[in-house]
C-alpha cells in the first residue's frame, strides 16, 4: 500500500519535473541556451492563475489561459533581456543573467503577492478514485497525461514536421536558416515562450498539491535541470521519462527512508547515471564536423 501510494504520487511529481525539463529541451534545441529562470516561470504560472481564479474570481480555465499567456510573454522578455544581448557578443554571461532575472521575478512577487503560502483548491480536482486500494486525485492522473502528451507532441513536431526541422536548423546553422527564410530571432523568442508556457503549466497543475508562494519554483527548477541533463537534453522523450524516473525515486525514498534522505539518494543517483552515460540516459553525443 505504501509503495503503491509512493509510485502514484511519484508519477505526478515526476511529470511536473518533466514538464519543466521540456522547457530546457526546447530552448537548447533551438538556440543552444537554457533558461535558468524556469523555476520562476513555474512560480509565475501558479501565482497568476491563483490571482485570476481566486482573488478575482474568474473561471479556472480563463484564468489558466491568461496565466500561460503571461508566462509566454515572460519567456520572450527573458530572451530579449537576459540572453540575446550576451549571445550576440559571443558571451556565456546569459547563464548568470537568466538566474539573476529569475531572482528578480521571485522577489517582485514576494513584495506584491506576499510571503505567506496560499492554498489553491480546484473544484474539479477534488475527490479521489480508488486505484489498487489507494486514493488517486484527478490531478495525479491529469498531470502525467499532460506531460506525456506534450512530450509526444514535441517529439512529433521536432522530428516529423517542416516547422520542427526549421527550428532545429536554427541552432545547427543560423546563416543557412536565414537564407531559407527562417526568422532566427523570432524562432528563438518563440522557443523561450514555449519553454515558459511548459513551466507555467507545471506550476498551475502542481499548485493545488502544494501551496502557492514566491519561491515555490526554486528547488523545482534545480531538480528539473538535473532531470533534463539526466534524460539527455537533446531528447524530448528522454527528459520526460527521466522526470518520471526522478519523481518515482524521490517519492519512494521519502516513503521508505524519510525525507532527510531524499535529496541524498536522488542526486547521488543522478551523479552515478551521468558517470555511466555522460550525454544522459536517452541523449546522443553531438556530432562535430572538422
């Protein structure tokens, strides 16, 4: 019973890690950069949805759609302010700039939203269904379904469509991409917008299971980046499956050993896995032409 409950909760938690990690995959696949403000993007999705749905009393789906739209705008701002100026100069300072922008966003929300955690109850997500003798909430079923669905969609778009091929061409050869009519800056901005939408969706979905507060995304963002590297940041399926694995291991460790051992076990396993597979479990080594 205990293990079954841990597996179910771990799949939900792991799907959330996978959604955040998909955001890292999108920006890396298109621009070879990552958005280290992903944690704040997740937090903004939850805070915006809470504000519109609870504080203003809007219908949940309207609140969620506007929250995701604002997350997309935030992603574009991150790319414009914290990534593009440094990439143009050939600098890797965007690494610290995205971290700094995320910290700024966290603190702006702290001053405006407040520091007290707030519960976000969704009427349609209440109740539970018995599965193998364990109560499963609707959200615990919805989160993995959405995560796997988005991973499948990203895989199909990137591998089976002309749009996906065009976006992948941006990082492989930007000059050639421009010659065939691809607007490279717009493509990169769109990748960051999609990245933060994934993070915002994770925040909205996980908010009813955790409290909404200004620093809720910090640890989740760090774990999601570990998941992206573990799964192989060049594979949409890889990061999603790694997220599920990470979530299940975390839940089982917490249930069987206690929360004090959770981070020790999970990150030790990440180190071991990367020592065995440096490009990630599902990743592929980059091909360098000489």
